[in-house]
C-alpha cells in the first residue's frame, strides 16, 4: 500500500482571493489591517493610470518571512503571537489576507525593507496572479524574489502627485512596505468612484485611531491634508449611552491591581441627556413637572450612571454569566425629524438633523480598531442587525404614551461597539465579512438591546412627565379655545337665518344671544368629549378582556389540544367497539372517558370565553365574594391534574363593588395563569395559591400570593415594578426564545388604574420565594 500526498489546484488561490474576499473595499481593508499589524504609523493608498500603490512604514518583511510565511497559504505568524512589538493586538491570523492583492489587480510588485540580523535589507517580490489560472497545481506557480538596492523614494519617483512623493520621502526613512498593483480589475476612473472610496475608508476606521495610525488616500493632485482619511464622529445627538463590560478575569485582575471596583459590578452604563433645553424656565418646569433633584443635574450634563451585574441586564431567574469577554461602546440617539408642536411641548434643543450620511449612521462593530463589516452598513441587510425596526413595529407607542413602551428605530441610532481578538467566542467568518452566529454572539446582541432599552426607558420617563405638565398647563386654554370656535361657528350659522325684520335688534339682545350660545356650546363640547372618552374606555376594556382570553388560551393551547385529541380518540374507540366488535361495554367505557374529557374542555371554555359574555360587560353592583368564588371553582376543575391548591377566603360576609365583572375576572385570570406557568419552572410537592378578600369603610383589598419560585433574584426582584411594563416576559421555549406575550401584568396594572386603585409588589423584595401582589380598590370610585 502506497501513501499519496494531497495537492491543491492552482485555482484555489482565485477562490481564496478574488472570490472569497467580498468586494473591492474588503480587499483594501485587509491590506490596511496588515499595515496596522506591522506597527505602521502611517498607511497610504495612491491611484493613477490603472495602477494602485499601497504602502506603510511598518516593520517590513525579510526574505525568510516572505518564503516561509507570506508564500504559504494559511500560515500566519499571528496565530500564537498576536501582539505586535508595539503592543497592538493584531487583526489577522488566517494567512489569506495577501490574496486581497489578487482581488485588486492582475499583477503585484512589492518593495519591502526590514531590519534583521543587525542589518537593513531591501527586497522585491513580484507575482502575476493570472498564472494561477494557467498551471495545474498551486506549487507550480512561482513568484520572483530578490534583494535590491532600490529604495522607497525611487519606487514611487514616477508618480505624478508631488505631495505623495514628498509624503513617502518624509515618512519612509527606515522599514516599511509598498505594493504596486497593475491592471486593476475595477474601473477606478469612472465618475465619483474615487470619492466613494474615500467615504468607504472613513467608515472602516474608528474616530480615535489616528492617534496611533493614520491612513491617506492620494489621487489626482490632492494634497496630503486632503488625502487624510478622517473617521466620522457624532457631535450632535439627543441621547448618548456609553457602556463597558468587564470579563470575570479582567474584573479579578483589576481587584488584584488594587484598582477601585464598584461592588464587583461587571457592567457600567453612563447615559447622557442632551435633548432638552428649558431655558430661563428651568427651575419652574423641572419643579412643576415633578422631576427630582437628581434629574435636574442630569439635564445639566451629569450622566445617569448605572453599575450592574451582567445578569441584571436580563429579565430571567437563571444567572447568566459573561462568556463573551470584555467589550465596550457608545450609542447615540438622534431624532430624524421634529415638529413645531413637539418642540414647544418637549423643549427640544435646536438640531440640524443632517445625520443621514451612510458613514455616520448605523451601529457598527469594531474589532481591535477596525470595522467588522457589514454591521451597521446602510444599504445592506445587516444595517439593522439588531432587528430594531421589527421591535419598533411590535410596539409603536409614542414616548409620551402613559402605558405603552416606546422603541427606538434603527435609523435613529448610530454608534460603535468595540470587541477584540480576545473575544474568542465571537470569531470572524472565513471571508472576514461578519461574525459567526455563536451562542455568545446571540447573547451579545441581546445585551446591546438591553443597553438600548435603558435609553428608551429614560427618554420615555422624561416625555411622560413633560407631556403631563403640558396637558395640565394648557388644558384650560384648550377647552376655552374649542368652546369659542364652536360658538363662533354656531353664531355664523344662526346669523344667516335671521330675517331682515330682525336685523334691527338691540345690541343687548345680541349679547344675550351670544352668551346663551357660548354656554350651551360649552355643555355640548364637554358632553361630546365625555362621550368619546367613555366609548374609547369601554372599547379599551373589551380589548384587554379579549387579550386576557388570548393569553390564557395561548398558555394552555397544548393542553386544550391534548384534551381535544383524547376526546376524539374516545369517540372513535366507542364507534369501533360497536361497529366491529359488538362490544357495548367497551363502547360505554370509551364514551364515559369522552364525557370526562368533554367536561374538562368545557371548564377551559368557561375560563377563556365565559369572561366576555355580554352580561359580564354590564356596569353593575357585583358581589365580589361570589364572583371570585365562582372563578376559583372553574380554575380548580382544570387544575385538578396539576396538583395545585387554590385557597380562597373572604373575611367579610358580603362585599359589593360597582364594576364590569369581566375586568375583575381578567385580573385574576392573568395572575393564575402566571402562577401556573411559574410552578412549571421548579419541582414543588405543595403548590399553593392564596387569595384573600376583605374591606373597610373606604376600600376593598385583594391579596394574592403563590409559593412558586418568585421573581428572578438578579433583576426583577430588585425592581418588581418592571413586570408591569408591556412585553416583559420570562416565558421561553426549549430554544430560549420568548414565547410569553408579556402583556398579563400590564393589563392588570391598567385595569386597576381605571378603578383609581393601587397595587403593591413590595413584598417580593423581602420574600425569598413566591410571588405577592396586594391590590387596593376604592369603594364607589366609578359609580
């Protein structure tokens, strides 16, 4: 048996270079990153006459490095030793970036100068990339390599741009590398092509990179100053949020180095409000709108600083460890437009709203100082890589909405997130176009959305207060204006019907008529407004009741399907027993089972559909003790197989309350649904739910609790009111995807508010296990 070696077809180089590196920009980017890895202080590009020069004043390469590494596909000196001599974390490691030269043009010539073995050596390397399509095996393709006396100045002396020639003379005095690429594969001479390259290069570099590494792009006769690539910066924004995440290892190292660390918190978030300008009315507005003393400082430039554990960012009872590593970033929010009425209502600062250029928009990822494309790149499917637009569509509420959740849109955000090669669980794809979607990358995206939600919550908090303040100040004037406009219209209509004989009425009669019209119209306007409000309130209540029905049905749909299936099978068994076996006893047994399943199914229908019956939508006095007792009995029927005990006690013989009975049932249906779902999260031999009803002269009290696992200790336990926000849910499927609607507690909160009641979740902070809610409903609040 003989051993035979593998070989590689020469066309593989074309696959690696021309076909694997995505686009011209990707090829340029690979070569610029190689310059950075070589500890270069400057890198330049120069185009003229179908030729492109790319050079840097980095360490250069010796003939040994060219032979053993540069000429070996997949071999890189940066795999194990990935810090340069200057301490830079090097970006390359795959050993294929050199094939970006093939993507740019047919022929490449390199002059490199290196210091090794105590001497400087100038080396020329040349290759014709078209040879890879002519030979059978890659080992048959040859490149020329030889020592030369040519220096960098002589290599570029024929270039027409004098500033480029001077630039090389001033910056390439020791080591470095310059490529000349001929027969370019792109038409660089077409209109606006060169300016577009400049714009694209500016978007690939972070704003602070020029402190250690500068990039220049020369063409035609542009000067050195014009050639410098300037990275975008955001100076005009409404909100900024900066964040830093430390890995457990980095946090430990800081503590060992005796650096002050705040309570072992891995996450630091700083939020800056820069959207509002209250001018001379600052003290009056902030006081009357109900802002705190701390809020006043935040409006004047002090950041809102949050120190959190990594797990605190997620609404889950399971502790989530940081397997991503250390990373940080800055995210900016800017309105894309504003309206005059909103400027007055929310005291906006004056903005130009010119942040629509591609280079300035989108949330971008940088790894070790360089862009990871195409995240945040306008015009690509990865522009909105956090799916913010879909999130916005699911919750389109305005920031001033009292109960909804305002969401930022993708075109309102810009910013940078900085990761490193040390984030080993966020690896680049093979073509360096994106990050492999590991579990850590999914966690990384979820974390960033949680950071953005901090901005959203703060902005909505401010808007709600300013909206309420505006309504309070302007409500009286608004009603007066509506009445006046209505009266004027009525007066004009009446004047047209006045006959010529009545035209001589005295002015005192006219005044009396106007006052009568104004008084009557005031009543009409008010009555109309009250009617509209009442209709909208009733419609909203009905929608909440239907939503509760949907929540319960969605939660137990698999169970209902199972009952339906068993019922169907029992009927089939009964039929077959009679038709084929003449077995009446067997048929009877199957029918009895079917009846049992039918009764169980009926109990589910009573819970899900009974609450929206027409008689329950009537406003009337209800005996709450009987109402809740009947509801508990219906639930006990469907929970009999789940071994969950519901203990209901009413401390008064009769508690009457004017209400829509379906609303009270909606509160309890949502609470019971949440408890049953929570019991599924842990083993518990004695699953218990307690419901206590009592009253005094002024209020009715409902105390609800269960002995389930309670709220997640690492987040919601500290701030239980968070569960009252819409779309907050910890119900997930086996893949970790959210399956809960997150609407149950939101419905409860808004229903109680409609009755001018209050709810308290404070007991959840004190208790180790279980869920607790205390509800207070004032008697006669809605008679």
